[in-house]
C-alpha cells in the first residue's frame, strides 16, 4: 500500500474482491466466521481518473466486497480456502511436492 495525496491509499495488489453469486457469497461468509476474511464495508471504492480525480462508486449500487482479515493478504485467503471453513478440509495440501498428473476419480472429483 502506497500513501498518496489527501489520505488516498493505493494498493497495487488485490485489496478486496466483489462477490456476485450466492454460492460464492456463502463460502465467503463461512470464511468471515472463521476469521480469514472480513467484509469490506465502509471502504471507498471507485475509479482514479486520468487527471488524478477520484470518483467514488455509489455504495447503494456496489456489490458485496470482502478482503483478507489478516496481514497475510490474499495468500492467507488461499490457504484458508484450501483448509476449508469447517473441520473438513476442501483439499489436502502437500508443500514442496511436484504434481506430475491429476486424474478424475469415480463419482466425481480429482
């Protein structure tokens, strides 16, 4: 995050993301409950115009947005999604492992 004039902060990474589907919103809410995400309410979003003017979007028309709750940023979000918001992990992780092949299993899945 780089400070700019008039208290405007510019984040060159992915500071937040918008949710447009009910299914993904459910996953995000589970991750909020688990402490991996937070709702990005009260944060100004908009467009920085060519002349340096910031045009804020209308909050009443804005989609629901989330952002990482920790200092780990989007990396922490990815790890939380792999762990799953419940006791059952969504995927098993093995670090320092090279994947040589992925096969479909009977009944669906990989």
